[in-house]
């Protein structure tokens, strides 16, 4: 399964603005909005550590 996640990460190169939007929405007051934003981030990056790494390397404020 780990290899699948690595392949998925290599194939995806999401636009920074999309990741910024999801990070902003992950802090929204509405629980459904937060949950969906986190799902999108996790589906894109595979795990929280990868999200943090991407955000830091692209200077995205969370």
C-alpha cells in the first residue's frame, strides 16, 4: 500500500492555490466543510506528514 501512496503523490502536482483553499477551509466553522477539506488533502497527499511537508516547502500558511 505504501508504494501505491508514493506513486499517487508523484502523479499529482496540485496547484498551490488549491492546497491553500483546502487549508483555509480545513479551519472553517462548519464541520462538514472542515471534514471535506481534510478529506481532499488526505486523498491528495496520503497522510498528514506529507501535507505538512508540502505546506512548509511551499510557504502556505495554515
